[in-house]
């Protein structure tokens, strides 16, 4: 193929795939493309007009790039696929089988089983786009707005909290995007606004902490302070529990090896710290994801008793 080196370099930036339009733009003729196929240099991918280098290793990024190339110029990953690409929480454990792609409303595409095409009139190149790991994607703010249309409120809250946990500026960017895009006709946008404007006492540090706070909110428990530094009577630092009710001297730990990091040592230090809390007059409680899943009422009952609530 004419100038196959340049084609290979382009494909390398796109996880091993190129589109027919890109090849034509680089002077590749239909006959040259046919010869490249015959010689085993290029292999037709699963989408029309998309080719893969025969030597390329096929991975998830390959399929993402291929879907975008098929969708055409200006296409970006969006909705659940973008949420996964941003590593937002609340989307389940398995990556989505169907790739979400957003395109301008004028784009004509034949529907495909493994690609969900979202048509929109509002895709601003700078404000709504954010190349992530070399893949065109909706910005984090736009991704949250799109997710509001497809997630239930509980999952949406996890996605939002995991975004603002990274940076408080993401909350500001979200409201800027909502003002620019408007709310009319946007499914779930009010739920997202309610989540982003709720009265909270600080960000959580993990999915389990956020899930715990959701359970407490639903049970109408007065919300605690997250990650408050606790000291003993001599002002010596003891620890920073996940949640604290200072007035009641109650501390709550969300127990999960996963959410305490990869080192067992850090996880096993918590009982020592809890003993020190007890000596300093604090009542400590613990909750696991399994407990929240299987016995939320039992956990809430213990917490109410600790906080002095009447049953």
C-alpha cells in the first residue's frame, strides 16, 4: 500500500484501526486498499468502512475506536460508555456490552446491535469534548448530564459523588454545563440537580461510604461529618473515622479491605484505633457492604440506638 508507514502510524494512535475516509484522505486508492487486504496488511473490522491492521492486538480500546470511526467525524463516547471510560462509580462491575456514541443530529447512520447512537444538537467541540486516554469522549460534566437520562437516582448519585471526589471543580463545571445546555427536554436532569445541591457535610472517600450515607439518608438519620479528625483527651491524634457524630461521641467505620487500600496492614490497624477511641469515650460502630446489602434495617437499628434515637 502507498505510504503504508503513515497508515500504520495513524492506526497505532487508534488502537490498530483506521477508517476508509482516513485512508482516502491519505491518498489510498480503492485498488491499493484491495491489495492491502489481499496481502493481509488490513482486515475489515466489524463496522462498515473500518479496517484493522492485521498485526494489531485487539482490545477494548480497539472496539471503542472502531465504533467512533464508523460513526464519523465529531463522534464521541457518551453516556454509560463514557462513564466507564471516566471510571465513574454506580455503573456496575462489568463494562457495557453496547458502546454509546453521541453524534450531531445531522449524521446519518444505519443502527447497529452493539452500538447505541445518541443524536444531539448540542455537542460543542471544546466544552463537551474531552479526549481521554487518546479516545474522543464527552467531558466529565456532559457525561454526568447524559447519565442522568439512563441511570436511576441511586446509581446517578454514586457517579456524581465519584466525580466530585476527584475535584470540587467538577461540581462547578457541571453547573456551568447545565446552564449552557439548559434543562428543557433532558430526562433525569432534575434528579441530578437535586443530588448536586443536596445539603451534605463533606465528600465521602469511597463507594462504600457513599452507599452508607445513602442508607442513612433514606432512614432519616441525621447525617454525620465525614473524615473528621479525632483526638484523645491529651489532644493526641487517634484516627480519622469514616463518619463521626461529635455531639454523641459516635464514630462509624465502613469496613472493606477494598476501600482501605491494597495493604492489609492499613486495614488491620483500625481495631487498634477503635480501642483508643473507646478509651477516649467514643462509641464505635462498623458496617460492611454485605451488612448494608443483607441487613440494612439491623444496621440502622444499631445506629439509632447508638445515637440515642427512640425505636
